[in-house]
C-alpha cells in the first residue's frame, strides 16, 4: 500500500503583510552612480604626482570599493531582469537594511575621525587641503563602506514599510555623504590644487 503525502499548505499572507519585491530601478541607479564615481576617481588619479605612492594606493583602494559595489549591484540587476520576479514576505524592517545603517555609520565615523572632518573644515575655511585627510578614513573602512551600498540597496523592498524605507534612505544617504568628499578630494588632488 502506498500512502499519499499530503500537500504542504502555505498559509496566505495577512492583508497587512503584502508581498514585497526588490527595486531594480534603485539598484540600477546606485550601481551606475558608483561605477561613474569609480571612473572619475581613476581619471583623477592620472593627475597624481609620480612620487605619491601612498596617495595612489588610497585612490586605488577607493576605486576598488566603488567598482566592487557597482559591479555587484549591476550583476544583481542583470540577473533579476532575466528571471521572473518573486514576491517575498517583508521582514521587520529588514536585517540587511539594519546592517547597512550600521556599516554606513562605521564608514562615516571612520572617514570623520581619520581626517575627513579636518578636510571638510579646511575646505570651508579655504585652507590648502590634503588628499590623505579626505580619503584616509574611507581607505581603512572601505569594506564597511562598500557593503553599506550593497546591503542598503539590496535590503530595500518595495512595499516593505516605512521602517525599511527609512533605514535604506539613511544607509544610502550616509554612504553617499562620504562618497562626495572622497571623490572631490581625488579630483582636487589630481588637478594639483591640494597636497
């Protein structure tokens, strides 16, 4: 005698827990911005003096961080476009979004405490800037910075609720907040306008 195996019943989602899906548009935009920033950083580095190996190392490290994050997100867009979208249950508010905020804050603190604030206040005061101050912190916490972009973007779920949206906005906002001065420091140094 054969016994039939009962079919697994998947309980329906409650009305307040609608299915969510990843935002391919957000992922594509973040990937594009990161890849453009990496290209700008490479072009700026061509103007670095030949006797500045540490500055060139820092620039290379930032380019790798930006390129890796951009490529990971671009691959995600390509893979998700090639397959049907699957709705998933929303998380509360999303582990990846929470981790992204933590990593973005680590990036901001690393950048700030290891010279970023000195570079920022120097630029406001019109002082002669130093490339190492504008980028040194991110060089040392680059992995956290890179993952903040990746986790923040992947962690966002359309229809995931206010907490998920807020956490994603904070994570990406903070990560981009330190991107701007880091790339600007490279451009300024590459043009010979800073030390």
